[in-house]
C-alpha cells in the first residue's frame, strides 16, 4: 500500500479524518488545504444534474468531473465513486476502474456494498487499485432512504460486511446513515478508518457533500450542518451586480479598455 494510504490509516484512534466531496477544480483547490480525502461523489447526479437518483450517473460524467477536480488537488487523497452499473461483474469493474484511474489520475475508487461485491473488490486491490468501501445506506441500490441499524439482521450484515471489506484490503470504509451504537461498534472492531456521514461522532472521520455544508443545496437532512449560507451571499452579490448594470455604474472606466 502507498505511503499516502498508510499515513491515513495511522490516523485511526489518533486524529479525526476530514473529508468532503468536490465536483470541480476551484472547489477542490480550496478543500485541499483542509481535507485528508476529497471524494468525487456520484451525489453529483442529484446535486448538480437534478437526477432522481445516483443510478443515472454515467462513467463519463464521473471521469469529466474528476479530471477537473484533479487540477485542484496537490496534497489530499482524491477518490472517485464508481457509478451504478459500472461494477456488475469483477471484469467490468476492473476495466472501468482502470479507466477511471488512468484518465483522472485519482488515488483510488469507492464502491457501494459488502459481501455481494467482495470478489470484485479483491480483484481491484490485487490489481493495485486502492478501494474505499461504503456500507449502511447505499444510494445506488437501496429502495428506501432510511438509516440503518434498527433491525438485528441489518446490524449483523453491516458488522459482517465491514469485516469482509477490511479483510479484502480496503483502506477505509464510508458508513452512511448508520445508527450510533452500530457505527461505534464497527469503528472499534476494524483496523481501517471509518468515515461517517450521518453515522455519529464515533467514526474515525467525517464526510459531507460540500454543497450541503455551504448551504448551496437547498436541502435539510438531519445529518447535514450548514456552515454558511452561500445562497444568501450569492444572491446579495448578484443583486448588487444587477443594480449596478441597470444604473450604468458597472462597467466603469476602470473596468474598460
Ligand atoms: O456520492 C457521495 O457524495 C458519497 C458521499 C456522500 C459519501 O458517496
């Protein structure tokens, strides 16, 4: 495993891991000063493209956004989500993951699921493609978007899957919308870091969708904390601009050639 990944794993039980999503260069270059992991998440399907689900996101869309993000990152680990229907078989996954790695120069890929895709994950890792796991709520395949860990079977499956992923060699696991005591149990029982989103303070790190954090995406999920109201800031700036254009105050001499 590359040093970058070993350094990340060493943070477990010592220092929280900070992660956010980015879909473009300018945002990525800001996040790179503050984050350990920058994820080009397939959440861009709903956040940017207004798709009903992430299932509509294509490989090509992920690659193009990742190429932009790559230009903004110098320090952090850049991970790219493999979109739905790009890893249905181990061979399909390997072909597509190789393409993502080659075209985007990212550091690794993220796949949703546990036992069902373990053979696929092992093949990617055997081919030197670093993999981040993703358990709990799985937006690509789940029918209902409810938190996980209420039912005993659900809990046991997540515990089993986290151990399978660890054994397969993933460098980290995202836990999405996982009940607090289950997220704590999983985190305490595996040697690789867990990165939570709606999965309590007990995970080794946290991730949020950047557009949610800055209040650009007008949604209100329980697990999101809005650290800014960028919609207001944009609105103020654009209103000021529009007034100045209408009053012929902009552009002035200084802005003209
Ligand atoms: O697609 C995404 O942005 C994600 C994170 C929310 C973990 O998978």
